[in-house]
C-alpha cells in the first residue's frame, strides 16, 4: 500500500552498536514492528563493530524471512558479523567514507581450559568462519584471496572496493527524505 505521494510505506532506522543478543533483539524487534505495521520498505543505517556470530546469523536469517524490502546504508564502519547482516539487505549502499572489515572468528581462552574444551572452541570458531564465508559468497563477490586472508588477519575494504566486491551496490550517502522520521534502535 503506497503512501499519499505514491511511495511504498517505509520506515527509517539507525543502528550503532554491538551485534550481541541485545543488539540482535533490538534490530529484529524493529523489523518485526515494521512488518506488523504493514510497512513495505525499511531503510537501515548501520555502523557496527560486529559481535557474536550466533546473534548475527540470527539477524541475517530473520531479515531474509521477512516480507520487507530492506535497504541498508553503511554510514561508518560495518565490521565482522555485521557485514553478514549488511549483505542480507535487498539494496546496499556505502558512504564514501565508509569501510567494511572482515576477520577470523575470535574467542577468549578461559583459565583452566582443557585441551578437549580448547579443541571444541576452535572447532566452533572454524565452523563460524565457514558459515560467515558462505553468506559472503552467496550475497556478494568477495574474492577468495580476501576470504582466505580473513582467516588470519583483519581485512579492511574501502567503499569503492566494497562496490567492486558486491558488498554494496553503490557509493551513496544516506539522506532522510523531508517529512519522515528516523528511529534509533
């Protein structure tokens, strides 16, 4: 259902913060509210250092399941698991000063960790790397050498490279249309 000017019903959100259980809940609750209000299109400005892989995969899968057109804007830094969320959007734009960062899954060894527990934790981190890379392969064109490089170091991708690699569709600054509200989540 279009608005009075013939545009699709849309909402505008901003998200800055960690992708942890709390951040994932805020993001998905906002998207759920949009669906419940019969919104057709969500514009999401995001800048996030990343966070927990399990929370990010949840947000990505949730976004993919909703009957929403999601347009995402990298308005700063989209890093780590936030990149997987970002590429889940139908359209993706990056500020000319935006950057993406991908890196290996990390974990904190705990005091008294046994070899078995350490191996299990390592296996989990490697599995998280595999599913994050699967999303990047499905939704973008990140070169294999960069995906291999992210297994051992932080890989920074500037805005123009992000377009080349399919992380973003174009370099475009977010601009809130007059008469609309933006909600921080």
